[in-house]
C-alpha cells in the first residue's frame, strides 16, 4: 500500500517511520527539506510539494502543527487542492477545530476527493510505539480502506460519523482533562496548606478509584514546580474555550469546566501560558509572598 | 495477637473475618447481636458491650457507620471510655470528620489510652479482599504495633502524623473525586448534545491519559441512569462542603471544587441526594422537557 | 441641521421623533415603508433607500435591530457604501459586536466617509424621553459635529476613542448587569427557601447601599414569574459570552461572570431564552417538583 | 420612655445620642468607662454593669462589636441573664450569626424575658443621622413596644418573624453585595485590560439601570487602590460563607455566590483580609508583574 505523508514534526516523523517499518511505501513532504532526508534514509520517497505527493499517491496522510499549517498545505500554491480528484483520499490527522476541519473537507470533496479527519490522542511516545488512539470522522469508505495504516499507527481507531466529530470528541476529552488538572491542583494545594504531605497524597491517589496516568506522571513534576511543556497551557486553555463554545452552541451549562477555564486564564495572565498545562498549579498556589516566586 | 472489633456492618464484618482467617484472635461486639453470631461461626469471641471488649483486649478496632455511632460507642454507658486505660490502644477506622476524631482522641488519651484514627479508602470488595488503603494518624507507637493487623486488612497503610490528618486526607481525596465526577458528567452531556456517542467517549477515555477505575465503573451505569448508591450523593456533597471549609480555614481558594459543590447541591435540590453520587449527571443534564423525567 | 435616519423600530422611531421635535430636518428610511409614513406625519422626509438618504444628508444615523441588519444597510444593493464619500458622516447607534463595528468602519472610511459607532444604554422609555446614554467611538471630528443631535437623543454622551470601544464598553456594562441579575436571583431563592419573605427582601435592598433601578423594576415581576422580554435572556447570554471572549483575548480571569454565563446557558437549555433575562431566576429556582412547573 | 443601652462603640454611641436627643431617658453601660462619660455629658445615666442596666430599665438595647461580645454581656458575671425577668425586654442590634442569636434568645426567654434580634443595615453616618434600616425578629409584642425607639434610630424597621430571620436577612443582603462587588471588580479589570478608561466606566454605570450607591462610593477609591476598611474583606468573606452554609442547609445551589466566595478567599490568601472588602479588586487584577505590587 502506498501512502503520502505531509508533515514530519515530532509526531509525523514517528508515524511515517512506523508505516515504513511495517512495509508501507511512503512518499513524504515537509516544509523544511532536511526532515525528508531522515525519512529517505528509512526508505521513503520524497515529494517536492504537497501537490506532488497527492499526485503520486492514492492516499495521503497529513500531520501538521496547527490549523493554519493544515489550511496552508491544502489551499496554498502547490497545495493539495490543485491536484486532488476523484478516487484520491486525504486524511488529516492534525489537531484542528471543527470549523477548520469542515472547511478543508468541503474544499476537497468539491474537487471529488475523499476526506477523513483523524486527530489522535497521545503524544510522542505513543506515536513512536504505534499506540495512538485515532478519532476518525468523514468518509466511511475511506476510513475502511485506510484501516491497515491506522492499525500500524494506533492501538485503536474509532469511526465517529460526520466531519467535525473527530475534533469535537477531542475537545470533550481535553475539557475533562483540563477540569481534572484543576481539581488535582486544588487538592494538592489544600493538602499542603492543611499540613498534609503532598507526596503522600500522590501515593494515596495512586492506590484508589481515581488513579490515572496523568496524576501519576504530572504529580511528581508539579511538586518540583517543573513544567517542561508536553502540552502547553495556552493550548489547553484554548481547548477549554472551544469546548465551552461547543457547549454554548448546544445550550449545555458546564460550570465546572467554566471555573477551570477561568483558572487557566488566570495562569495565562501570570505568564504561564507557554509552560505545561499542569502549571495551572502555580496559579492555584498564588498567595501572599508566593506570587512573585512563581515567575 | 488478640484484637477487639466494634461494629460489624458491611465493612466491619468483612474486616473482622479477614483478621480471623489470618490467625488473629478476635472479640467482636455489634449493636445488633445476630451479626456477632455470624462471626462466632468463624471463630470469634463475643463481647457484651464495647466496655467488655476493651477490657478483654489490648487493641480494639472500631468500624462504625457515622460520627454519631463513633461517638456513641465511646461516650455512652458501657462504652469505651469507662474502661480504657494506660497500655490499651483504640483504633477508629470509621469515616468521621476531623472534629469528631479529635474529640474521641482527647477523651481516650485523657484516660491514659492510646488512640489512632485510621479511615480507609475502598468499600465492600476491597474490604473483603484485604485491599483497603488505610490513612492512619495519631499515636505513632500504636500505629507500629498494629501494623500486623493493617497488613491483613489493607494493601497499604500510611501514617500521617497528628490526629485529624487521616480525616483531612480523606476529604482531599474525596474533593478531587467529586470535581472529577462533575467534569465527567459535563463531558458526557456535552458529547451527547453535540451529536457524539457517549459509549464511544467512554471507550476513548479508557484508552487515554486520564483513564481511571471510577470512569470505567460508573460510566456505563450513568448512561443507563442507574444510580444504586455505592456512595450516596448527599455524603459526597457533605465531604465537598467539609473540604471547602478546610480550605476556608487555610485561605485556599478552590473555584473548581466550589462549582462542583454547587452542582451537587443542585442535585440534592432535585431530590437525588440518596442516590449514588454519580447521579449528579442527572442534574447536569436537566433541560427543557427532561427535568421531570429525571425523577 | 439635516440628518438622515435609518431604521424606525421601537428605538429608532422614538429617536427620530425627538430630533424632529427639536427642529432637526430628518430624512428617514425603513425596510417596511409604513413606519416612514408615521414619521412623515411628524414632518420627516422619506428616502427610498439607504443610499438615497446618504446622498441627501451630510450626517446619517442608523439604529438597526442587530448586526446582520446593520451590515445589510451598509453592504447590500442600494446601501450606504454605494454613495458614502468624503465629507459625509455615518453614525451607527445599533448594538453590535466590536468586529461588526470594525468591518463597517473600515468599509466606510475606505470610501472616504467618516464613521462613528455610538451604541446606547437605555431602552424604549429613555429613547422617548431623550435620556439615553451614548457610547461613541471612532472619528473624533464627527463626534464633535454631531453633538447637537446627541444632546437631543441622550442625557449624556461619551467619546471613547477608537472604533470598537463603544461596543466593548457596552459589553462590560452588560456583563456586570448579568452577574448582578444572577446574584439577585440567588439571593431571592435563598431568602425564599430560608423562610424569609421575598417582598421584604426587595424592600430591604431598596433602602440600602446596593439599591439600583434594575432590582427595583425587575424584582416585583420576578416574584410573579412574569418575564415579558425587555431584554431577551438569549441576548444577555450572548453578551456574557462576548464579554468573556474579550477577557479571553486579554487574559482576564472572570470566574463570577463565567458562573453567571453558565447559569444563563442553563436557563437557555430550560427553554427560557426568549423571555426577559430576569427569567434566569427560574433556572436558579429549579428543584424537585418545580422543574416541570417552570415551563 | 426609659431605655438601657449596652455598648458604646462607633455605632452604639451614635444611636444612644440620638435617643437622648429625642427625649428618651437612657442608661448606658460600656466595657471601658470613659465612653459612658461622653454620654453622661449628653444627659445619660450610667450603669455599672449590664445587670445593673437591665435591673433599672424595662427595655435594654445592645449594640456590641461581634458574637463573642454579644454572648459575654449576656452570659458572663454581672450579665443580662442574672437579672432579666418577666416583663423586661432585651433588644440585641449587634450583627451576629443566627446560631448566636438563637442561643441568646433561648437563655433570655428561659428566664421569662422578651427578646428581639434587630441587626441593622447601614454604618456610622446613617447611625448618626437616624437613617439605619432595622431587621427585627423575635417577640412581636416587644417589637411593637419598642417602635418609638426604632423610629428615632432608623428610617425604616422590618419585623421578620422568628428569631434568626434578622440575621438571615442580613446574610442574604451581604451575599448579594459580595457577588456584586466581584462583578464590579471583574468589569473594571476587563475595561482596563481592553483599553477602556475605568473612570468612564464608572460614569457610564452611574447613569444606567444598575447604578447604585456602592459602585458610586467604592469605584473611585478602588481605582486609587485605596482600601480603608469600612467593612473588612474577611468579614465579607465570612458572611459569604455563612450565606452559602444557609444555602447548603436548604439545598439552594448558588454558583455565582460560590465563585465570589472563592475570589474573596483568594484575596485573603494574598493578605488582603483586613482591608476593605472592595480590595477583592486587587485579587482580580493579579497578573504577571502585578502580583508583588499588590502588597
């Protein structure tokens, strides 16, 4: 099976390598060419432009950094739209908002192409290990045809119906995650100020009914005020905002998520936006004498 | 090792049985005598009153249903206080608030006895399996002497320092749990109203970084509006209130927990207080035409 | 002074009449012609189209119902843009969001025209009495030239600087108003459920430091569950959303406004969106047995 | 009419002077004697102890600083309880919580005395001007007999039913006030960060439907970060807490008040508790670089 692959960032590179190692023929493109050469060493062909990749391959996967990059490879010169046509499938695995996804979908289908949005849950390590969770939505036939690739890239894929549902599902998950991170931060702060040992709280949590990988992984680094950005706080806050906007459209009242969103905004106002989203703990902790110490 | 055991409810009975099966000599007392006979069949001796049990045993564990029962066995006629004395240890594993715990502690120490509060995390099944998590606080020497019993009752015990810290640690954990349950409910409601499949959301959550036993266990029953009370909503809300009060004492601002608490109060006002705490989902879902359907 | 006037709804008609009665020559246009004839009886000239009005008058005031109407009279066929030119001033007093205002401003200035946004605070009665509060922003010279008209229409006008500031000021005011309405509703509900008399609460409030016209006017109707829409709840909620979005842009955390916004969303989900914004009281009151009664 | 008066702080002194000037015979007592002499110069008699005042007068008014002072004059040696008896009325106008009020009420009625709680709305200036608002509850007959005094002390008095209702009414009013102060602070902060002029916002607010004395009085000092404590923030937060507890008892969900309470708690944690309650504005404003500046 031959697959085009657009975007070789941390995630994209790991995914393309996995495809190559499982016997797929892969033609790659990346804005900066050097990344392509690393893949060529693993056996990939190189496409000069997004259009060239689409022209050559029946299926093309994109893994871009953000909505503007996702739009650019489709709509700009030498982009996907110039050559996509009946019989070709385009699978965008970037994380974008539902509107961006819909815009790309409409443009591609207008040219006769097939479209699937397929954002993933999981970051670098799961990408390398082929353990992503794939949230696919759009053309059902395309989903079924691309399953062999998804089986290599992820431990599980879901087909969620119409375009937009993949992005929405990701927003719902990230909204729950953001509220949980705030609850966790409030709990750590309450424990600390009440004279309890925070490390013991982590140990107790990890043995009970709400034990989860996030608490286990982030807890120890939060206690050290270490916030190397795996998922930047400003992006988490943006996802909270988009999830609340989705709730607004559908008249869903979400007071806990709204309170969590305001806490993330407070963290942004304290200059923590580029740190890991767990840095909201610093905003929760701000108190007399500590505020200046958080920066 | 000989141990007295006061209170043979669901939890207490399972715990006393475990002690017996691991070779402890156990003398039991329960307000309704029939429960004692079940234990006698497993080899237990029977004490006529709390005082009789204390008199006979160097160490006595209590596992009562609530603060008033915990106070009653200590302070009432034929209670613990009448005979407790130097050299005897009293371990209260009931779930009570920090003030109740302190009151019992002071009374017992005033008589020369040793006291340990030791609330547990875990319900019926972990109690039967000896897999509780024990949050002990109070007399350090007593903690060390009673470890052989804790090793039988739980998978892990913590010594948390002064009396009150066990109760506080439990409040912190339950506060995080209550906020998480609200975040989860809001997410389910948002998914549903946005046209996503809630079962799929559960599947996605269970594969990701915030997967936890509570979502896995409660999710499916919540989707069926089934709320058999493992932990009644009114008790969860009471713990949220006590945790917020603890935060008030220590000037800890917890806006997410406060929003969750108000949601639980709304659920109480809708008549859901005696159902499982996951019934807060019904309050989140209340909308035109659905409100009356929730009851 | 000759003034064009576009839009003769409840507000626009009252304002145009005021201008006529104070000696201004007024040329009116309205989408449905009959409204124009009422004004003609008061001495107004009639313009066939927005373009015709602009052509005839040096200054034209618009008072349209919403952003789409405001955009339509400018950009559609026979609209303002076709004839606006150097030396002519366009004053939009409609309530629109900052983005709509900016879009109109840019289009008009691109043609050489002068633009002022000037949303008002106050509804039908103040409009009739010339007691509006005018929040003007945009071309300073135009503001100064149009002051004679503003003096007739309002009791006070403010010049707030660049275009968008009028809309923003109105959002800030409405956000405070929405939070106050929620605080008021919660207080009424708390009084009622605590066995206090709500009418007495209104009397007490009216004698103290937080007495204000809104409590005085809305309180009695709220106690009668009467919500004839002076300002529809869905519009209030939209303004809360826009104000929170403005806060998001500027990293301002507003947890009280966010909680109020979620309460308005809950009210919308209960089917109260078309009632007066004070109907959020019904959402606050929802409880066992009352939910179905609110509809 | 002869009236006893216990407590000559800022409020009590002003009230006792008013009674004297309107022809009442007044016998005063105060913990520090010098205050009594000031009143003697206005024509008051002096009582050596609370008991002595009660013994001499048929009606005695108390205006103490807090619940502990209110309890002390009643229950301590030479206190009210020692001599109160059938036919004598005791009117406590201090601001206390419902439980304290009930405790005093029961003790006095047990001795055959009549009791009225009558907290006031209004501070120093209204006390001097006889413009307080009086929230009376308890013995109806006593209320009717004491009206001549209330007419001198206040512009309006309310009879609210059973003891506790006066305290509750005050909590409801203060809860609304605290939420409003937060909404106001958020609005000022949003205006400032959005490039609007805060003084203009104050002017606009003062002309509209939510204009109120508190915004008018506190706004200008807040913009100067001046927080001389008319009503200390920690007392406002305590009243929010008590109001939320009252809501908890009655299953009233109050998410806006809860969010406001958490903001006041954040302000306390920043060391602002002894300043005026309007200092919550400083907590709302805390941002990168500003945090250290708030202290």
